[in-house]
C-alpha cells in the first residue's frame, strides 16, 4: 500500500453478528473508518512499515474471537529518484495520462 492513499478491506459476514470492531496497529499507520464488515484506511503520508488489521464481530451476547492478523506493507511510493543528468526525455507527447520518463546520459 502506498502512504497517503486510501484502501478498502472487508471480511465475510459473521453469522449472528450485529456489529464489527476493527483495529489497525500501529494507530499512527493511518485513520480507520468502518461500516459493518467493511473498513477503509486512509494511510498516513509519513508512516512506512508493516501495519496489522484485525476484526471481530459482536452481538447482544458479547464479542467473538479476533480474526488472525492481516499484515499490510505500507511504503512511500511517491516521487522519483534524483536525476543525475540534466537531460531527460518524456514521451509520448502529447499523452493521455500515461507517459514515460527516460534519463539520457
């Protein structure tokens, strides 16, 4: 996953569950919002590393067991390496959203 992006996750519906509790660790990895058996994570732009997600269902009788941890690798994928040459080629031109950048030595 890319830091700063938003990703969605879901679990199978749990029989007899009336609500779900989701936990993202570490908390500084991102902001988690959930609706029943689905959640969205808005990843922190500054966090890099492994985050873990788990979920459990609950009803009037109490909480169920936690799911196994789902590990997610969060990396900062923005930017490009420093250009060591003053010559680059960007193509095709014009482009419709997809283009290539090539460094010329």
